[in-house]
């Protein structure tokens, strides 16, 4: 399953459209006037948040809490800043997020790859755009939250120009598996 996450640049704060099969399935927006960012996710025609991503104070490392309605919260933390490795945990579920050379990331649930996403290299008059490819049985809402968390950590308010270029990462903790395909 493919999900596109597109940031709107002509907006106050960060706003995202989350699109699947040409239909907007979610919207996300950051709250204004916050020292540490808070991003909320909504259904397209609702003001009631389905989930919240809260940044916590940390130096150099990612430290976020992902809170979802009627579900336990997840803690997103950096394992290795140099090798671009993060973990998202709740109970016995552990999601490892590996950044690879370039602009690709793999997501593993309990040791098995369930998704990967990549960021566009160049954008014109718009924010960051991501393409998420995930297995059909994966938690797509949580995976979308993970992509938005990585975006907030890696490029929050750093792409304010008309043309933005991202060359990606040099170091990696794990090599990207080009042969991986999502399970149906």
C-alpha cells in the first residue's frame, strides 16, 4: 500500500495532507507558538484529533511521544544519531527506524520489515514530500506518525526557500534492502 505525505508550504505552521489512492485520508497540523512542537492528526472533515505527536526536550537526539486515541502511547527515541537509527516502542511492540544513505528509511516491527519511506530530493515552492510503502496488514496510522516524527526531527522549519534540496544521509546502521516488497 502506498501513502503520500505532502507538506503545505503556504501555511502558518506545518500542515500535511496524507493521501492514499488519490483520496485524502488524514490531515496533520502543528500547533502554533510552541517551544517544543506538537503535531495533531485529524480526519479530513473533523476537528477532533485522532493522534498527537509531542516533542520532548532532548539535545541532539529525537525524543517524542506519539499518543493515539483509545490506544497506548508510543515513545520514539534515537538509538544512534550518527547512524540515523531510531526506535518507537509501546509494550512488547518495537519499531526500528533505519535511515539509509540518501533519503530512504526502513521500518521494522519486532525485527520484520513492514514499510519503507523516502523523501523527495528537490521541491519547488512546497514543503517536504514523502512516499510511504507499507504492508497491507501494518498499522498505517502509526507508520504515518513515524514519518511525521522523522520529518519534524530532521527538517522542521529548515526548508523555507522557494527551492529546497536534500542530499540525504551519509552514514547508516543498516544497508537498504532493495529486494523488499510489501506483503499483500
